[in-house]
């Protein structure tokens, strides 16, 4: 996965070399000097190639437009603080979206008839059936995290995937389960 993220740096390097004016060549220098470290940090925070590329690009765009194209006094600190803030904002937006989806799922479950709500065996069986329908990779992460109560680092070592990937698989599994459970009557 990390090799794929290097492409976002390479793409921005190429685009930047074509688009940045001569007085802003320091931006290219900063990209070349700190780009790889920045990608590593963003991978640790976000764990998703597309998000890493977006945060990387936003960081250097903000650097290029810093106070009308002026050079910050401490470029490295500015780059890493900006990237960190962008990554945190992205995570917050994702959490808000997950909360919105969860709220809709809860509202959908509350719309079920009272008989089904009271029948916990029915709900358990429905949930088991939905979990069985999940793709293998999502089901494994969900079972290990929610039923076996293992941490994401433990899951990643068991399944030989990154912790970020484990988080993404679990999130998608929960979304699918919420969707399927809301469809059942």
C-alpha cells in the first residue's frame, strides 16, 4: 500500500514542476525534501491511499498559497502542522458521516414493529445471517474486533493486513450490516 502512496507524491512533483512560478521554486524544494516523510506521517494517521494523496496535495497547495506566496519562516513545521490539521479534519468528517449513518440505522431499527423489537432471538438470528453474508475479509475483522474483542493491531497481525485496512473493513462491514438490518422487516 505504501508504494501506491508514493504515486501521489510523484504526481504532485510533476504537476508542481510545470505550474509553480520561478519565485516559488522553494515549494518544489520543500516537496522534494519533506514529501516522503509527510506521506509516511499521513499513512499513519489516515491509513487510506486516497485520503493520503488528498491531504498531501492540500498541504502543498496551502504552502504554495501561504500569505500570498510568501515563504514561511519554518517550512518543515508549517508543512507537518498543516498536514496534521488536514488529516484530523478528514477524520472528523468521516466520524461525523459514520455517526449520521449510525443514527439513520438506529432510526430504521426503531421503525420496526414492537413484536420484532422485543424478540431478541429474532434480532440475533437476523444479525447472524447478515454477518454470514458479509465478504470474508470484512467478516473476519468484524468477528475478531467485536466478538473476540481484539485490538486493531492484533487483528492486523493475525490477518496480515495494516491496522488502517482493518479499520476500513470493519467500518464497511458495520455499514453493510446496518443497511441490511434496516431492510429486513
